[in-house]
């Protein structure tokens, strides 16, 4: 079985002052992962791609 590792990037809407940073991994088939860059082991949210697009569009 081939496992794909999440490729994390800082979300484009995160602030640049070192504060509110959210990381997103959208390279996985069928899901988008979101986590807090200040607490990477504190939990990860998982969205379907459609739900993530709707969330981002509703900003």
C-alpha cells in the first residue's frame, strides 16, 4: 500500500506576524487537513475537498 504523507503549507489567510497560523495539507486524495502551526500535535481537522472549498468561500 502506498501512503501519501501530508504536505503542509501555511494557509494564505494566516497572519504574517507569527501569531494566528493555520497549516493546510491539500495533497491527499479525498480530504484536506488543517492544523494549528503552534501546536502541530494538538489535533487535526479533516474536511472533504467540497467542504473545504465551501469553508474558504464563506470567509
